[in-house]
DNA sequence: GCGCCAAGTAAACGTTCGTTTACTGGAGAA
DNA sequence: TTCTCCAGTAAACGAACGTTTACTTGGCGC
C-alpha cells in the first residue's frame, strides 16, 4: 500500500492541555515551607496518577501547587527526586489487610471499588510508571518489597509466594481497568455482580483453594 | 522540613539514551514502500511495547526502521496515526482461546509465560498506553470490543460479563508483572508453581466456579 | 525598627519533541 | 535517452521539556 498523499487523519484527541490552575488563584501565598512541600507532593501524586510520569510536566505540577517550577527543583532536586518522594513510604499492604482472613476477599474487592483519591493513589502511579525506564526499577522494587514479600509472609504456606503474586496480579488488573484505563464493565458501584465475583476469587486465593 | 540546599540526589538511572541503530547500517535501502511500511510498524510496535507511547520518539522509531522521521509522517500522518496503525486489527482473542474449555486455564497461563515477541506484543502496548490521554480512549475501546464482549459471548451464562472482566483482569495483571513491569516472582519458566496456580484460578473463572 | 536568611519568583538555558518544507535521486514508461 | 513520479532525505520550524541562574521579598530574632 502506497502512503496516503496528504490525508492527515482527524486527531483522536485534541492536544488541548488544560493548564492546571492553582487551588487558590489570587491568594499571595503565605510562606510556609512545610505546607508548600506538602502541596507539591499532593499535586505531584495527582498528576502522576492521572497522566503518568512522562506526561506530568514540572510546570503543571508547580502550577497545581500554586508555585513556580524552580521551587519544585529546590525542594526535591529533580523530577526523579520528586517522584521518589511522592511514592516513598506510601505503598503499604495494611489498607488491604485490615480484615480477618475469612472476609479478606470481600474487603479488598470493596476497597477497589470505593471512591478514588487521586492524590493518594500510589498503586496507579506505579502501574502508570511501567513505561518509564527512569522510574521502572523503583516500581518493581516497591512491589516486591512492600507487597509480594510481606503478603507471602502473611498468607503463609502452602505456595505462599505464588498465591501472593496471584493476588497482586488480580488486584492490579482490576485496579488497572477500574482506575488507570477505565472500562465500562468495571464502572459499577461496590454492590455489583463483578465485585462479588472478584471477592470470591480473591478469597479462594487467600484460602489456598 | 526545609528544602535541602544543593544536595542533588544521585540520579537513579542515567539519562543514557541508546540511539536505536538501523538494522542494516550501511545498506542504501532499496525502494519498497510496502516493505518500508512494514518495517516502520515493526519498529513502532517494539518501541511502544518497551518504552510506552510518550517515551517512544519518532526519531528513534524511524532510526530503528532505517529511515527518516519525515517518512514516518508521510506514511502515517502523525504519531497518533502511527499508533493507531500499529494496534489496528492486532488485538485478538483467538490466540488465547485456541483450546478446549477444559484446559483453557492452562493454555492461557502457558501462553503468558512463553517467550515474548516485543514486535507483536499489543497487550503490553495497550497497558503502557494507560497514562497517555492521547491514546487511552483507543485502548479502552479495543479492550471492550475485542476482549471483554467476545469473551463474555464465548463464556456464556451465568454472569458472563463479570467472568470475562475477571479473566481480563487476571491475565492483564499477570502480563503486567511478567512483561511490562517485571517482578522477580514472575520471572520463572512455564513449569513453575505460579503458572500452575494461575492456570487453576483461570480455569475456575472459565468454569464459573 | 532593622537586618538577614530563606521562601519564592522571573527569565532564560540548552535539549528534545512532533511536524513541515524543500529538495534529491532511482527506476519504470515512452 | 529522457521524462516523470514518488520513495526517501536534509534541515529547519516552533513549542515544550527539565533545569539553572539571578533576583525579589516576606517574616522572625534581636
């Protein structure tokens, strides 16, 4: 097939780029390093969780935090440093485990389908970071050290690591299509057939069949 | 906490960017539009599947195909057009279904843990595209129209769509940590405890419990 | 009230990006 | 042989990127 002459295909999505607005547009920002640092981290998490690492610009994050990109560099050294700070100590197993073994499946499933908090959604950040060589290593380390290993310890024999890996895969897959790449069939509330089915499968893995 | 003065944190990964080399460096490239088009698509798929959409530059793709970026535009109109062409008609359910219902779980599990082909790995491309607003819509449409709906039809009652969604989630999660964001616990061959466990869980969903 | 340090800004750095424009040259038809 | 497409190239466009430099200014200790 010869190349088409000049038929520019209609763009699938406009390059429209909504410049993030500061939360308080006209307030002259009182000088509070601690607060500013927290604002930057919140804005960064929200950006990384919705647009991924590569597509989240320093200028956008700074604007969303109500400050200047140079200040972000001053606080975190670089974009990579900001990413590290944004996910450091924030991926924990506990929110998923806060339940007895017998109802863990249902607990996790309902957690997945609860209201999202984009500024605290570390799992989405890490999943979206998969394509960025710059930060991919960090994500794999975190998943292994903070999820698979402690979960395997918590589950116990038999086949602890395989069952932990499987739980992670199922949870991440569901999370993916619920949050990062939303599919229609994952769009319902926490009382749907899908959630019940998901809960049952998770519980089966927890129980070791 | 005050910002650190000038402590640039050691970079986690060098900005080293291996400029992709043409497959045949010094060959003066014979003029074959069809072949060139195929070369570009192959290079594009490989790039998108390893670096994601945003991080795959037109120059890198063109260089890997042994041509000039302007030629890529001439053939596909734009980067988005290239992406569309790269995934069009390539995400199919059939490779996963080529088995009888009774052994489908094992079939899929082994397929996931077989040797990867980066130039044909559409599933990875779509998973990595999750963070790119430009192409995210395409990915969701493809997953729904090419995977969930036909799979639900193939599975049949009861709870066809929920089971299809669950299968997609589990497959994608495993694929994620096997291909896109490789974890140590997913690194083994096709004859591991994990693969057996995965096969069993998949089969349970296929069987409807 | 007055320094002074640090919080914060403004503007530019050099690079890379996707894309455009103008050109070159190989090969089939006459 | 010469004409003429069209595959392919070279170079540059403007915009956006992460980051750096130099500057301004608010609030606290004395």
